[in-house]
C-alpha cells in the first residue's frame, strides 16, 4: 500500500510503500540510516542487515543523494525522529541512482550558483518550506475572497492599455494589430468587472521591465488585485487589513513546521491584527527629515525611507495621501486637497517595505481625460476604460498585493528571488 509521509500517523504498525527520494544517507556497520522525502514530508528509514535479505542491504550501499526509490517497511512511532515516526525498512526498489555527484550536495555554494541550479535547489529544505508557505499564502488569499463574496476575474496578460508608466512595459508585436504589452496590472480590467459583479479579484503573473537589481524587484512576479464598487479609500484600507490578517493567521495555523525550519520568529507575526497604524505622507516626510533623510515634500518614498518608517511599528503601516505627481493617473485626487490623492501604500514591518499599493479611482469622466492627457498617454488606448465613466460610473477603490514581497516578509527571508519558484530578474531567465 502506497502511503505518503504526511499520512504516516494513520498507518502506525502497518507495512507500507513509500515512493520518494534519498536526501541523505549514513551507515553504521550493519545499519543504513536513509533520510527520505516524498514531497509531503521527510522521514528516516532504518535498514538493518539482520532484518532484510543480504541483496537488499548491499543494494542500499549504492545509494547516493537524490536516488529515487520505492521503500517498503513498517511505520513505527519514534519521538526522537523528525515528525515522530520512522520506517523500519523491509524492502527496497531502486528506480535510479545518479551517475555523478549531486551538484548542490555541498553546503558552501554561493547564491548565484544555486540560482543557476534552481531546478535542483527547490529540493532543499529551506526552499521547500518557503514554497509551502507561498502555497498557503495563495490558498488563504483565494479563501478570503471566497468567504467575502468576491468573484474571481482572470484578467489578460496581453494588453493594449497602459496601467502605469510606459517606461517599464515589455512591448511586442501583436499580429497585424500593432503594439501590445505584457500586463503590469490587471486593475483596469477589474474596474470594468466590478461594475458588473460589485466585488472582484484576480491573482496571476504581471511584468515590469524595470532595470532594477534590488533585492525587492522581479521582472515577472505574481500579484493579487481587488476592486470594489462604492468603496472609498477608507473602506479600501480596512479590506487590506482584513486580508493581511487572514493570510498571516492561516500561515501560522497551517505552516508551523515550515516557519520553524525557516527559523521565523512567529511572535512577530502573532500580533498582526487590525487596526494597522496609519501615517499620512506629510507626517512620513517629517519623520524622515527628523532622522536626517534628504527627502522633500513631493518626492516618492525610496526603499530606505520605507524601512525607516516601517521599523517604527510592529504591524504593517499604511502611508496614505501621497502627492498626485508621484502616483498613477487613475488615482482620485482629494477633493479638499487636490495636490494629494486618496491612496495608500502598506509597508510590512521589520524593514520589508511595500507589499500593497492602493487607491480610490477617478470616477469622473472629464477628470480622467485630464489626467490621461497630463501623463501624455494615448487617449485612444483608453476608450473602453473611459466608457466605464460614461455609463453608470460610481466611486470605487482597489489595490494590488505583491505575492513575493508578502512571502519574503512572512518567511523572514532577505531576497525576493527565493520567494518564487523560478525567478526572472534583470540578468536571469534560466532555468
């Protein structure tokens, strides 16, 4: 009977088959200690010479790291073993033994080498557990919206409309149509959908052609976006708080083992509950100036600025009402103070920076045309987007959450390239 390691607790004392890989091995005379994994967990297989046929014991001597095997044995409880169980091996079938040493078996490899071996590095313990946390973050994100009555809208990857600045778009020829772009956001399409469904979200890949080499940037990354009709920017901030709280709690509930392997201080995550602190852009600039930063009112916040601000709090902090000049054309100006827009950026604590960008959207037709023209964008590319302001326009708001940045923060890892299975950066498109 084939049983996964995660189900060992249900088969104590039974003879089962484990199908997986050898991630380590040591021998002590008449015993082989096989460290085994199968994608659901890890366990130890004890192969004693006196309990198996001699041919089985001899075959086990040939095993190398990442040999693929089918191991038969009896599941035993053992509090000393990782996971609380071990396998008393009675039979061994070898599917393949690597013909050469596993390229990343040694522990002194640099990050660049490991990124070149990403297809193999994913098998290592730390990378495995980062991806398990990522999986839970995505699962929880979808569950949150389902529970809140949102409708999933899959927005297009190819687009003819520019959501933000044209300078960071990947451009391509789209048959006889002309120029098209890889999407940098699905927001504009969600705005259309929210006028039909009220509350909508997406989750998928987005692309930014920024020539950035920082630890926070990828050229291809995954983003969750949400859009809600009749929400103002304050409603929008409350929704963001609820989403992040739900995600963090689910990771704590379902990924305790992974967080422990990653040596994440979970006490810093346990306190993530609403309300989150809110700081106006004006006050943020004053704080930074008091700490010796050269920032002036009207400048956008840089990574170091965000780090200083977020380090003042043990929860995500929401910086709101940025200057109109540093934000996207579609953001609603404050009616009482048009030099700022009704927006917020959520900055994760511990120096992890922005994980969410959000705003109330312009819902007035004439004002939207004015902002498009001010940003020197092609008006004809937004004909359908402008239609949304001609037929039943209402105030509405939304946001985008970067999945990889959220993974970095929750896992407590330094570089975003480890937060996605196969990173695409300025200098990396392999493997």
